[in-house]
């Protein structure tokens, strides 16, 4: 599953989610990190929303529900399994 994490420098919630996504062992994902400060359209869309996690479904991008920042890696894996 390909996931995209929209993030920005200095965002502790973004860093925490990225770290948990990289620690997952029971779910195969391809993770792309997109810094919203590098494109005006991303910044306009997600300035106050980061971290934003999306996946590709067919040829379109779909926003996934925001995981609880306190969720463990295991709970994050379980949440994402619903979208595989």
C-alpha cells in the first residue's frame, strides 16, 4: 500500500507519525513524505491540518482518518489494515 504523509518542518505530530509508520512490521507500506512548504497547493490545502495521511485508490488520492497521536505502532497498524 502506498501512503503519503503531508508534513512540515518542526511539526512534532508529523515526526511522531512518520516514526511510527517506519516502525510498522506487520503491514507492507511504501511511504512518501511530502513537505507542504515546498509547494503552494499543498501548503494551501494542509497548512493547518498536518499531519495528513493519504493513500492512492485507483488513480486518486484519498485522505485517511487522522490517527490519535498517542496510538501505539500496533494500533496504527490495525487502523491502516482497514484500508489495505
